[in-house]
């Protein structure tokens, strides 16, 4: 199903390389953020897009990029 959205340009898949993972470890993110949340913020900053999220119990449960 994901490939259908990807094929029409509605979804982009970004894989973090080792350098990006190391950069995440060097950033000063808030302590309560999970590794998934930190990686999303990393991608968002690199591709210059907006991150929409809904917080539930201090974790990002839903997110999307427009």
C-alpha cells in the first residue's frame, strides 16, 4: 500500500545514513524525545519541510510531512 502512495509522489521514504545517525547523537534534543522523534526532526531539518504531529503521553503518535 505504501508503494502506491510513493509511486504518485504522495509519500517520500528517507533512510538515515550513519553520518545522520551520528549527528542526531550530537544534537541537544529534549531528553523526553524518542530516537524516532529525533530522527524525524533530523530529516525535517535537512529537507526543509514542516512536521505535523499530535502528542499523546509525551510521544509523537502521528506525524506527517507536507
